[in-house]
C-alpha cells in the first residue's frame, strides 16, 4: 500500500468510529425520550405523535448503524 491509501484508510477509520459513536449516542437519547414519554401520565395526540416520531427516528438510527457496521465488516474483509 502507498502512503496516501494508508492516510485515506486512517481517515475513513476515524470517520467510521465517529459516526458509530454519534449514532450510539443518538439512540441512547431517543431511548431516554421514549422512556419519559412512556412513563408520562398523559397520552394525548401530541404525546402519541412524538412517541411515534421518536420510534421512527430510533429505527432509522439503528438501520444506519447496522449498515455502517456491515460496510465496515465487508471493507475489512476486502482489505485482507
């Protein structure tokens, strides 16, 4: 490998690590919000809409994280 490929790989690794950490943090925040809404004594339309929105956002983050991890695995296998 040449130096530019090594540097590019290092940047990619750093971006992947940062993206993974960011997605995990966002999922934790959404889990907290969902738990708070689930424990709230009100279940008006606005609360229900917020709950559904947060569930959708969480599912999206989980899909992105899964795709990122799958891409990382396949990239790692190809570089060996």
